[in-house]
C-alpha cells in the first residue's frame, strides 16, 4: 500500500479510499505532508445485503504533490446505503 500511496502522491491530485486509522500511524508519516484532505465516511458495507460487516472505519484521502502543509479533516458521512446498520 505504501508504494501505491507514494506513486499517487507524485501524480496529479488523487483521492484514495483508505482506513481512517492510517493518518495516525508512524508508517504513514512520510506520506501525510502530501495529503491535503481527509474525508471520513465511517464503516462501509462492501457487499449490500450481507450479514457480515467490516469493523474498520474508512476515509477518502486526497494526495497532491504540490501540497506541503497540514491536512484538513472534513467531517462528512457516507450515503446511508454504504453504512453498516
């Protein structure tokens, strides 16, 4: 995953759907300066109608090579159909 983030951080602005906890890990520290926005969407249901649901929270991360200041955390929720009941 780190190789992909590194690649996309050097391209035109790119949004990646990643676990919310990524932003607070030591391994992510080198990538966070190029992260301009984080939009939290909570827990997602990947397969509609399934009885099994994920335990991780997700967020959209926007990476931009031209960005070099702190990221902005945007509070936003996913559409109701994506969320775990």
